[in-house]
C-alpha cells in the first residue's frame, strides 16, 4: 500500500458558523468563543484532512510515440512534459469533499529527466474557515513501449489494401494518390483515438501497391473513401489468422480497383469518339468530332473500347477556319482535309494544332 502525505489545514482566517461566549469545547474542555460543528477550531481541524497525496507517483510514457499509460490503457497526449506532470499530480491529489473555493499551486523541479519533485500548496474554505495545506511529492517516469508501438514494431496488421486497376496496371501517379488517401484516413482515425490506425508496411509490386494496416476499421474507411473519390470498386476476403478468447480472428484483404478509363484515353462509345477527361462514378470528357461535353455513368461504359490516347497526337496546321468547318493540313500526306469545326476550337487559321488520326478521320484536340 502506497504511503501518502496528509496535511492538516492551517487556519489563516476565521468566519465561524456558531459563536458562543467562552463555552468549553466538549472535546478538549478549553473555553472558546467560536465553535465549528460544536468544537473549537483546533479540535475541528483534527477531524479534517484538507489534502493528501502519495509520497511517490509513478507514470509510464512510451519512448516511441509519447503516449501515457493510464491504468491498463494508453492515451495519446500531445502536451509538454511539465503539463503532463501537473496533470498527474492533480489527478493523484485528494481534496476534502467539504472544501470550497479550492486553489492549487504546484512548483516543479527535476534532478534528472525521470524524476520530478513537486511542492503543492492547497487553499480552500471548510465550514467557513479559510485553510491552507503544504504537500510534497515525487513523480517518477518510466519508459515503456505502448501496445500500438509494440504491435507496429512486430509487423502487426489487421487488413491489407491492394491497389489495382480494371484491365490495366495503375500508373505511379495513381498509386501515389491512393497512398496519400490512406495516409489521410490514418491521420483522421488517429485523431479520433484509434491507436491501431497505422501503416505497418507498403509493398510496391508490378501490378500495384499493397498497404498493410494495423486497423481493419481504418482500412474499410479508406476503401470507401476511394470509391467515393475515385470511383473505385472493391471486394474483400477474410483469412483466418488465429484465435482470441476462443473466437476466430480474421485478417481482411481489400482488393481495390481503379476505373479502367483514365484521363487522356480516347474511346469509342457507339459510333462516337470521346476524349476522357475524368473517370470515377461518372466519366466525363468531350466528343472529339463536335467538341461538345460528354458525361455518362461509368457502369454503362463497359463496352466502350479504348482506341487511342492523347500521347499519340501529332502536330498539324489549321490552314483556314470557316464558321462550321476547319481545313487541316494532314501531317502525313500534307493534303488539306476539311472537318467539322469542334466547339472547343477557337483558332482563326494558321495555328499549329494537335490532332488524332483515326482511320480516315482527323480530330483536333483541345489545347
């Protein structure tokens, strides 16, 4: 059982409840003019302990993340060590329940980073008497790796998010976007108190990136955000990893697939040729022949075929421009070809333009 310091109040002012003229105290027999609960002030104070605190207070801090152990649990506290010491002392300090208008002053000194000595002054009013207590204690800090850091160091994970793409390999930019999205969710979940919200490992593979996460809840929120933000699809599959308290424990693998279409793809939608600007839940772009805007649910474009992309564009010259037509010099035959003037084209003639050649058609790309 831990020893503690108990301090009897020192009376600094009197405002007694009962006033009698030299009536003997029933406890000590001394005549007294002022009575508190039927006693003289000295006998009353013997029945009261204004404040008490253990001689030594122990607290554990994780050297990896700085979290603090409270009971059997760890808490992330982003505060300075002095503020932490103050909080530990105030939590350990016991104040008489009758005390009113309590004021606490704490002075801290430390001889080394693991031991902090504190002098505490407590002032309060009890039964109309203003009293003061002086206490001393010592806070000893021990280093202990917290549960989350221990699991992270041991490679613990509850879920894997596999970043893939429909019918293709995701490019480097797409993979980086997805990793940043997972980081965003991990940070948000950390702020909400999920101590297992961390990335254990990230593996770059030819077909994509695998991200190992300490929290299945965080992984699930990440894939749902990817669906909302990028129009991804996902499936999940559990794998038995062990037992705890007689119950099966599973790790979940989320196969997250980015849309098949990407900005810059040129696709055939029926008889129309479309330049894709964005593809998520909706795919948007422009009809290359007319230059008008294109928008369609991505689910309805399963039969759309990619026929080219903007990297295949060639340089050409718009020779002349009429209200509804443009004469373009073919980049291979150098013959002048007349095409419908697309809505996005604002040239007046003589400009260099980027074009896509497709069978017998020439399409001017937006600048």
